[in-house]
C-alpha cells in the first residue's frame, strides 16, 4: 500500500510546478504523504510544506519523476538504495523511460495509488575505476562511456571478459550499455536495439573504431568486463548516464559488472516497448 510519495524534477523546470500541484492535491485528498526536494523554485509556489528532510524524502513507497529520460535516470540514482518503483511523467523530447504524458497522468496515478500497476525491473551496472589498489565506483542504468577528453588522438583500449582476452580497440572511445540504454548513445554509435524484456545482456560498443572489422558485441550482463587504456594519456574520462564522471589516465583499469540492485519502472498499461519504439523513432 502506498503511504508516501516523493517527487523529483529538474530544479529549474517551472513548467513542472502545475503538475506537482495537481499531484500534491490528489495525494493529500487520499491522505498520502508527499515529499518534495529542497529546490528554491518551490518556495514561491506555496509548496514549502511538502519539502521534506532528507531521510523522509529518500524513503518513499513510490517515486515520481517529472521531465525527460535524464531526469528519470537521476531519480533512479537518488532512490537506488531504497528500491522503490518509479512513475515517469514525460516533459522531455524522447521519453523512453517517462511513459506517461502530462495530459493523462492523473487518471493512471489514481490506478497506481490503488496498487494497480506493472513494474519492469531493469539491470543496473557498476563501473569501477581501479588504480594502485584503490577503487572508485559509479552506478549506471543506461551506459558507461570511456572517452579521450580534449585530445584529438585515438585511444587504444584492451578488453577482457571474465578474465579472457577479447580484443584491443583503437578509436574515440568505448560504450558499455545495458539493454535499457541500447536506445541511447549506443544506438547513435551504430549499436543494436535490445528489448529490455531481456535484461540479462549488455552491449560493448566501440566509438568510431579505426578498423572496419570491429563491431558491437552483446554479452551476458553477469560478465565481468575489464577495460584498460593502453594510451599514455592523462585526461581520459569515464562518464555514466551522462551525469557523473571520473577522470583517469592511461594504464588504469575500469571494471564493468552487474550489481544486485534493480531500477523499477512503472509501465504504461496501454503501451508496450514496441509501440514506444515506433512512436519515438518514427517508424512506419
């Protein structure tokens, strides 16, 4: 039973305020607690009473993300430890993850609050920067990307899968994408689309490789992928979901592996993954 809902949106998105007010009214009428983040934009909108302390905000029964896929991914990162389901209301452009439109969300929210909803549990992966016995890690839901920073030189990356040598890639970088992230950067780089109905795979996709024989590879998500930059560059960058980054140097090792957490997406009851693909990619 849903007793508390936390809402996340872009801190500068004033157009989300009216949606937030509608949600707060709906939830308050049902006696459901609402928690909003501490964003200054809320203080001039009569929503101050809904701003909760951090512990209260981070422990909801349901999270609502208002915005585009980037906002949804940030919301998933915020509530990853709590593992609550997330409803996405689309105020972005594509909206692969934010499945409910601003025009229809109220009807479906009423259904969700009664427990009538379907959750899709998506793979979450971890990128670990390992150097001199120390580790620094980032979680990702879409993709992790190794790039060459400001230099125009190609970088060479050695890749091992489950302690078995796979290949060396020379080019602009490397993408490790989940099935959910197959329609993000990896798709732009020529990677395959993988229906996230099967969450047990990931994509290794070189960016602009110097050899025409190099192609994306689909691997089991449980694989432990080790990437080591062979180039002697010092400003390499590991970016996850386009939101967090770690700087590293040639010779450092990056480990990609599946973690035991899941991103829980509330699905639109009248859409499916293939209809969303047709709509967002203008097929047919």
